[in-house]
């Protein structure tokens, strides 16, 4: 049996039918923006491997740190023990994050950090004697991960988990923020979407522990960019109704939207923040839920006295040093120019798709470029074209998009935009 035959017969792939997995490429190497396949084909990873590899693959600063760490101490438990990698990463995060967000809970993946954040919110409310505040508010069009509580706050109809609706906790959904990032912000709450949130919090606030949203960019829920004014209003409404604000920056954190964090577009600071994806520069799974002092101290005063969560591989040192190295690479601020240049080039080159038959919208924010089609795009078409175009794209739903590594060159990015436009032209 060839390796690819074995894969097709035995291995699950994400969001893929085992009986009809479609074209599959055997990748043997990754360096910078390039992936190399077993047959020698090379393709540009325009996805940054699901939005993580912001410095490109195998950045020497990150791999060297991980190699040194693996020879010293690949892992120890975090209960009662600590280590320099966890402390160094914590120092870097506290320095980068807005004042107030300073209690870091390390987790294994983005979805787990969402679970942790939601659990923190509930335990905090209980500690204050608000036992009834166990539900969550969110917007439509969101995506927060694949685990159960995270699924319950994904878009209930168009999201990836609509299928499980009957098995999920019922949460409170309001329409997605209606004003797009480039549009004029109307002060009228009925027009800017905040009236719906106010109405929900007024009616149900006593049952709601927290509002959870992705700031400014809804990622896997539809690559939708909304006006930061909505976040400012949401922060004020949460405060007025005694509801915590959780921001999920797993997709947007670490420069992707042109600001270090998407919440910086709004100048809003949440009570709990979720980080993941690019935290290790795409080298190993890792995430964090970061709370403010009020939430952390409040939980300490709960009946349990402690926060009831503790992953086996919490604060894995290999992941921590990858995080330290990746954040170190962001420190010289070079990413700002890189992301700015990518944004300008995406704006110029993706214009070619506007007006094509089948194209509904073209939009760009930071190092995110999107061609939204009227109809669903089959990712398998993109996968089969990739060896020919030399560009690895994985569209989802109606979106052909790229989130390239920040180090991509202008020539390489032009190949990406050409492949995206070609796919939009060819898409049925
Ligand atoms: C990817 C993503 C998650 C889930 O992260 P995993 O590491 O895949 O579990 C949660 N929220 C957002 C906004 C994401 O983009």
C-alpha cells in the first residue's frame, strides 16, 4: 500500500468525507512560505497553515529554541511546578497586552482556551453569588472552535456546527454587527446593531455570564470585517448590565489585521482574552486564556477557591519557547511594514476579481484577502489546482481567501492573488 493509499484508507482529515477525501498531497518539507511535496512539487502556503505560520515555516529562531528545549526538558507537569519557558512567555505576553490583562492560563489549543474562558466567566459569576448567570451572548456569524461549549457559540445556522444544534447548550444570538469596517458608523443604535445587544442584555442579562465575540474579524464564520465602533458600544453595554466581555483573538492576534491585536482597532480591553494559532508562529499547538485581575481574584473567592481546570500538558515548555521566540520576532515591529505592504498589494491585485461573474465581494484587511463568491466553493477544486498554480489555497463556504505568512515577497504574493482570481474565474 502506498503512503497515500494508507492515508486514504485509515486517517481522518478535517471536515473531509472518509469515503471521498478528494485530492491529497503528501508534504515532505516546509520552509519559509514554501511547502514541498513528495513528487518535488512546490507550493506557496497562502493559508499560513490555517493562519498560524506568520513568520513562515521553520523559522530558525523558533526551531533553535525548540531544539535546545527538547534537550533540556520537553515537559513537566505544571501543578506545583513552574519553569522559565512559561515565565518568559508570560513576561512577553503581559508586556504586549493592554494594561489589566495579566492573568495567563496556558492551554493546548484555541478551542480549549475558549472552553477555559467560558468556564472562568461562569465560575466568576458564581463566586459573586450570581448562580443563575450561566448562559452566553454572542453574534451570528461567529466561530469559536470545535469543542462543545465553543460550538454552542458558533453561528447556529451557517456555522460549521449547525448539525449539532439539538445537542448544544442554547445560547443567545443577536445579528452580526451590521456596519462594515470601511463604512460610516451611524450613531443610531437601531442602525449600528447595538440596539439588539442592549435589548438582549436588558431582558436576559441576569442569566448571562459573558458576551463572547471575535473582535472586528469574524474568521471561519465568513471572513467578515465589522466596524470597531460596535466593540466600543458592546464594552459599555456589558459593563452597564454586569456581563463580562470575552474577546476571541485566536485568529486575529499577533498582527494579522494590521494592528497587534484586532481589539486595538477599537481600543477595547476585554475581561478575558483568548489567544492561539499564531502564538507559536505555527510550530506547535498552543493557546492561552488571559483574564484581568478582577476575574482571577473573584474566582479565588468562589466556593471551590481555585479555578477548576488543569490540562495534563498545561504550559508545555516546547510550546512556551516557541511562543517566546515567535513573539520575539514581532518585537522589532518589522511586521507592521510587512502587513501594510501585503494589505496594499492585496487591495490592488484582488480588484481584478471584482465584477467577475459569480463574485459577490472583494475585501482586504491587513494580511487577509477575501474573494467572496455567490455560491459555495468546493475546496477540492483548489486542492487539485494547487500543484499547477504553485499556490496552496483552501477555500471554505463561499470564500476564496489568503492569509499569507508576513515574510511573503511581492512576487510570491502576486502568484497567490493570480491563483485566487483564477479560481474565482473558474469556480462554477
Ligand atoms: C481556529 C479558531 C478557534 C479554534 O482554535 P483551535 O486551535 O483550532 O482549537 C477558535 N476561535 C477562533 C476565532 C479561531 O479562528
